[in-house]
C-alpha cells in the first residue's frame, strides 16, 4: 500500500488531488486543518498521531517531528539494514510528502503585525519533512507547489509511480523553496537585531517571468522580484498597453523612475541606455516634457519617458509625435490613452506612486566570484554645503544648481551636467577623465551654455575644466570639493568671476 503524507497551508486543489490518490489506492496521512478539510469532503484519511502514537503538543509546534514519520520517509529502499530497522520498529513507509509551509513571507509583510505572530509563522516541521523527502528523492515524491499536482497524477495514472526525473525536479524545487524561506527568516532576524552585513549572506528572490532575452539577443534572461516590492518601483507598475517589457526596458525604466523621484515640480525624464538624455521641470507637465524633448531631440527617439503628473490628451499628442518605447506616469486620462494606443508598440505603464521615495535599502553589484554591497545612494546633500567663491549665489542660482545636482547624481561617472531654466542642455558622462566629460557637455550645450549652470558628480582635480567652462560662459558650478588642488580651482573660479558651491558629498555612479 502506497502512503502519502499531506499537510498543506495552501489548500488550493488539495481536495481534488487527495481524492485522485484515494482512487488510485493510496492511503493518506494528514494533520490539523488539512486533516479536517479532507474529512469534511468525505475522504478517508489517517490522522498523524495514529501513526506516531503521540499527540501533537505545544499548540501544534510538535506533531510530525517523530521517527515514525521521518523514518518512513528517509529509509533507503535498497538498503537491507534500513529495511530491517524499519520492519523491526514497525514503521510504515511513506512514499509521498505533500506540504507547503506556514506563510512567513505574507505574515512578515503585513502592516502592524506583532513579533509573536511572525515567530509563530516560522515553520519547523514542514521544512524538516520536505527536506527529508527531497534528500530521499530516488524513493520518495515530494510536492510543495499545487501546480505540480496534475503532472504527478498523470504519471501515477500512466505508470503507477513517478519517474526519477520528475522526483529529481520536485526535489530541486524543495531546496530552492526552503532556501528562499530561510533567507526571509534570516533577513528578518538580521533586521531585528540591526545586522547590516551578516557573516553569511543569502538573497531571496522569486521568479516573475522569463524574458525574451537579455541586454543582447544571444543572452538568456529572467526577471526576479524581492519578497516586498518598494512602492513606486517599475515592478509595481501596471501595463496598460503594449507588448511585454524587455531586459533593457526594465533597466531603463528603473533609471527613469529613480531620477523622477528627485523632483516635486512637474518633471519629465527621457532615458536612453539607462542614462538621461533630457530632464526638465516646468509650470506644468506639458511644458516640462517639451523642455526635456528639446534637451536632445535626437537621442530621445526610441527612448523611455517618465513623468510625475497625469498624461492628458495634449501631452499624449506631443508624445505621439515621435517613437517612444515606454511612457511611465502616475495616470493617463481616457483621452490620452485613446491617442497613445494608436501606436501598437508603445508600452504605457501606470505607476501611481511614482513620486514616493524608495525605502532605505542596499545596492548590489555582481562581480566575478562575489558581490559588492553598499547602502543605496539616497542622500542628495548634507550639512557641509558651502559657498567657496567670492561671488555669492542668489536664491535662483541655488535652485538651478540643486536641479543640476539632482541629475548629476544619476549619471555614470565621470559625469557633469549643464542646465538652464530647469532643463538639461548638455550632459557629459561615463568618461575616464573629468575634463573629457566637461568637453562633451559643453559641446552638446553649444551656445546655450552662456549663463548656464554645471554640476559635477566628483571634484575637479585641476583648473583646466574651470578654464573651459569659463570660455563656454558657465555662470555657476556645484561640485563636491575635496581635491588636493581645491585652492587652485577656487582661485580660478574667482579669477573668472564665477560662482561655485561645494557640497561635501559626491555622487559617483559606476
């Protein structure tokens, strides 16, 4: 007689599965709520304490942790000594374990949940059972996902047993499942006691979808999500129109949203290859978009646009004039949707909380053989900002410098941003030399650079950049400071009658 031990929190489909097992001649052992559910549905089921000869204790904390359960799961069927031990002790073989765990993930993410409730949702017996069954997968079938019921039943109906390949697949699923489960518990306890960088690090992510390909067509790719997705993330957006997002779309969309969160005024961000090609604020979102478009009307083609106000019909008509991959906004009017949906391939993402700052979190960068982990760069300025030039900035100068600084925070180093009237007009980024970045930004700004403002994500090591900026007509500079040549740089700024503010905080992005 084949025996299945069934004890599940997620009871989706379990009655039908148990009924099918009974029809195939299986005995079913069960516990707690699963036992009661099966009995209520007239399925003959054996309560676990009839097998263990031991009542569950400690409010259900101990019920399946018993040699008559784990012995029945773990003994090796092809080992004579194992078989003799099982027979001598009167332990019945268990051929299948069906179990999914207490809902720790759902519990820990609930608002206002108590510590006691979280602790009580750390499953002990369940992981022990399914790990035991997975370890002995050559003889035992283990199921943790209701989606696998049908394939297991199909094999049982066809051959009377599951294949070794299927049991191996199900075992792999168990160890991935318990690893993820334990990772969430470890994270909870590390957060509870304030450990930021534990000695042993596990990262828990769930597969969301297989992507068509990665950065390039020859690279396979997949999207995974964290247990709790931050509000305002690209992953919490709702796609209203268009085909599925690609690897690059998701990465670029994430970059656009990160920048838009820096601004409170109506702002538009245009992204190309994860870098801004246009950022602008305005009196209203239509004016902001037009200014962002004018920042670089060529590079924006085929790019991604993020906006922090509703897209109305007038703005939709402007957006519709060029090819855009994605438009992300907190909402779209019905009239705007009608206009934009006229283009088959454009993706429209509704992200209601696009302006909400991300929670404090960690940045992770994969390198060969390991990970680099750091605090996410969420600070913009600190208390060390000082005016280093003889000329003092006006309130309007400070506003423009801070606007430029917000954009500089999000471009690849070495990077500089030239702005005017709350709009980028020249961006130099990803250079191995800061002077090269300055040259690139000046070239892109052209005549517009006269009277404009510049932000640099790192300090100026030499005064040559200041000379070039003065010739271009830049009015004011914001930069971190901290160079050994700061005095020479400041002297040159004063000589050229420019304004310079030192922030005391830098924003490298590599």
